[in-house]
């Protein structure tokens, strides 16, 4: 007999057990059920309560004995409980999505909204937009059909849209390079919400943030909907402060700490100290490049040149950017490619260690800054890039211990 859990087809990426462990004193597990077995699973009712995810949010409706008003209007259910042998269905996704959008200042009242996708979460988004008072809502799909327009239609006829909500899996782990739509065509955007929570910031969210458009990924939605589901499971209220606390703690645990900066700015030393203090794994892009290529960096430059090295660096960055909760020291030039910056920011915050030029030193193992003149040239070329790509700028004028403490202090502020 299952107490509580999440039922879906593939659940390896789920954060739900971690969230529910913080919400209440009950057992919560992941339950992967193949499509051919899902009807029998619901018929047997061997559980007290469930969250339901892709692809069963609509399938489950046919097995319910009762459904609440919101879930009925949406046409999708994500929470099911057994009462006296009967199945009752609810939709807490719309509460989570609404809360997540409002938290970052995205309000659909009197706005034109585009919803990307045609699954159960798309229906939830449409309900949220309507409940907020949107002036118009258009659902976007790859193929035109009743009540859906195409992506081409969206760009051609609705470039004045105010809000875009993504409910497709585009950009979701492991296919993190995806992006469902190019938002450059929408000059009136005042908000972008992406239901994807892994990575923490999809390319869609990162692009919106780069344009100073309020944007959010799906992690807060995930925590909020879980809290509302927990209330249904246990009949105990979850305070809003608890939801915020769980979200911030989970985000802190999953988000990588990425250190950028000039060669000899202390990234590796500071990173190792941070990893030790925080009990996290430490990775270094330069070390991974040497491991992958089977040679040291000066030899790579000598034999193959800088372009080859930068390509190897991008491969290393891609590998490490898919880690969670790690400390990552990057090479001095890693931020020169926008693709690297995007990859690192998807599940990380970049901390630029701003060490004064006068305290930077030259060494033979850094081919592009092996003498003082070259170091000064690299500094002049890169300093503005370091600052513009950083989420946080850390004064690196002090010792390794002092610099690490400044990063830790910043982490305490953003918790």
C-alpha cells in the first residue's frame, strides 16, 4: 500500500520527494507506471493520495468519482486522494503557477497572453490567465487546429503579446539547449513564465532576463503546488512563509556556484575552500579539459591553437553546467563565448572574483597571459565581459579565505 507519491511515466528528474519531505511527516515516493498499466493502477486504488504528472493529468479524470471545480474547468488533474474508497481529483498546478507568476510581478490582468503547448499544463495556464483577468489568451501549437494557432501565427499576428507562458518540454533536462520560441519578435513583453524547473533557468528565461523582462522558471510553481497538494493530503494548512522557505532552500541546494575571473584571481583556491565549507563537489573546467584531451593546456595551445582549446572548453563547460549543487571554477576565457555563459547560468549563478590587476600574476601554464604585457592586454579585453556576465561581483582584493567568505555572505543574502 502506497501512502503518498508522484505517479508518471518517467520521473528520474523529479524534485517532489525532497519537497514533500519538508512539507510533512509522511512517506512520499516516485511511482513510474507504464501507459499500458495506468488504468489498472488507478482501478486498484492502492494509495492514500497522489500527485499526477505527464502523461496522466488528463487520463486520470476517467477514473475519478469526484472532481473539484477548478480541475473540471481546466480539464486536468494533478492531485488525487482516496476517501472512503472513492477517488477525488484536484488541480493545484494552477495555484502554483499563479503564485509563481505573481511572485516575480507577472500579472495577466488586461494583458494579451500566449501559451505555448497543448498538454495538461497548457490548460492550467489558460485557466490561470483567465482567472487573472487576461484580455485575450491564445494557445500555440506546432500544428493549427481548433482553439490552437501555430508558432508562425503567433509571430505574425500576435507580436504585441504582453505575456508568454511556456508549458512545452522544450529546454527541459536533458535537452537543455532547446528554446520554444524566439522572443525577439515580441517587443511588448512584460512577463515570461516557463513551467520547466530543471534547469533552474531555461534559455527562454535567460533570454527574457537579458532583456530586463520579468521572468521565472517552474521551481517555485513546483513547490507551491506541492504545498497545496499536501494540504489536501493532510488537511493541514501550509503557511506562505513555509513555501518561500522551502523554495529558497531547494534553489540554494540545486544551484551551482560558478566562479569566473582572470587567471590567478583565485578561482580554484576559493572554489575548493567553498566546496569544503559547503560540503559540495568541486570541479574545474581547466582540469576537465586536460582530462578530456589527455594533455596540459600549454601543449593544447602549442599543438592545436586557441580555437581548438576554446572548443574543448565549451565541451567541458557543457558537461559541468549539467551538474547541480556544485562549485565550478571556470577558465579565464570561458565567459568569452555566450554559449558558455548561458550553459553556466542555466543551473548556476556566476560570481566574478574581481581581483585588481596589480595583484594578478603571470605563470607559464597560462599561454595567453604568460608575461606581464599579455596579462594586462587580456585584462583590458575581458574586464567588461566579466562584469556584464556575472550575477554577482565579488571583491577579490583579499586572501583566499576573505574572498570565500564574501561569496558565502552573498549566498546568505540570496537564500
